[in-house]
C-alpha cells in the first residue's frame, strides 16, 4: 500500500522538495545580502542626503544692502545654514537677491526651509543695484564657475531650492536658474559598496522630494524634475520650454525681460 501511495505522490513530493530547496536557498541568500549591505553601509551617516557638490572655504555671504534688501551669494558650504539663519530678519518681510552655483544640498535645503518660514521675496537679476548717490550696492556675476558661465547671474542646484522657497519669486534679465539631481562627490564613494550607494541615491531622492513639497512645490512633475535631470548636466529654465511644459513657468512668479519674456505665472504650482 505504501508503495502505491509513493507511486501516486512521487511527483508531488518532488515538486515540494524543489520548492523547499528554493525557499531555503532564498533565506540563506537574503541573510547573506543583509550582512553584505550592513558591511557596505558602515560609516554612512543617517542624514544620507547630506552630500556636497562643491567645496569652498568661504561659503555663502549674507549681506544687507538696504533696510529690507539683502543678498546671499557664493557657494553653499557645509555649516552655512547654521551661520546664516541667525542673520536673517524674523520680524518683517525682506527681499533676498540670490547668486550661487550650488554646493551642500543639506545646507541649501536647510536655508530654503528657513526662507519659507519667513515672508521673503527671492530675486535673481543681471543688473546692478545702485543707491541714491549712484554707488553700486550689488553687482551681479559674482559666481566663479566654468569659463563659459563667468560673469553671468546664476542660481543653480542647491541655490534653486532657496529661490523656490520665496513666497514671491522674480527672474530679471538674462539670468540662469539651474536644476539637476543631487550627486555624490567622488571622494565619498571610496570604500562604499554599490548597494550602499544605491540606497544613498534612493534616500536622497526621497528626502529631496519631501523638501520640495514642504517649500511649496505641489506639482508632481515639477518635483520629479529635481531628481530626473542627470547630476552631470544642468537644466536651465527657458521660456522656449513653456509651451510643451507649462508648469516650468511656475518656478518664478514674476518675470522681467527674462530672455525676452515679461509677465507673471498664470498657474501656481508653488502654493503656500
């Protein structure tokens, strides 16, 4: 009788044996992978999105130009948020001229969040500001970047987060507002495994998308732009793209001769 039972069920037993073997193999494989990932991620900080695109000993400079007019210029350096936030007015609205090629994403995001907490007009312009005596208070073109961008007014990468955080946002003249995804400096990759770098990228993207939502970018497609543009390139905002991608126009609220265009945003994807 047992022989008959064995004959009738042998294929079922074979299939069950294969399934059990696969399951046990999977358990052992994932246990190995967990240990491997743990080894690869040793030394990576919890704030995984704290990565730096540029290094500069000077960092950003916050300057008062008139009573309610300030400028924030230079590369975004680690520690800049802690340095600059105490200098920002808290009891009255102010206008902030921005000019930076980017830098520390963590500090840029931190500064953007503090700008959002205040009543701030952010500005990127290509013309100087003079006082009543004709003296220059602010001269654009301060960012020492690549030769082809030298002397141009730019707010790119981490700086674009600060610009977007303004309740009112002006682009004046032929200025360059640049967006791209975060990048990990080559030095930070030493000794870190591929899986850890992949985890870093996902966590960075998630943190950046959350930050963009918190500073008022409510359009999903616009937020995705900040993680879709390759970090080795830069998307520069242009009126030529607005017909096919009208949401791009909402990156600023007011345009004054911005590459030939003057007007205000009709759509508002950065509602407060």
